[in-house]
C-alpha cells in the first residue's frame, strides 16, 4: 500500500504546541499543529490525524462508486 503522506519533522512552537511538517499525496508540503509533550508524541498524533483524513476520503470515494 502506498502511503498518502510522509511526515518530515516536528518543531516545537511554544510550550506544548508542535508544528509537524509533512508532504501530502499530491507532493505539496503542509503542516499540522498539535499539542504534545515531546516530538515523538507530536508525530504520533499527527500520524493518527493524517491516517483518519486519508482513510475517510478513500472510503467516501468508494461509497460513491457503489
């Protein structure tokens, strides 16, 4: 299965807020801002957000075809 995104880096913005940069399936660089205690948690949270986002869009397109 081809990934729809690639997480590149997590950068601490302020306090518990992190900016996580990623490349989406169209090849554009985007970011999510999440609240986390460290970089690993920020990447994990962002991975969950992106997984749900792209999985949901795939399900919607499959449902339209039926």
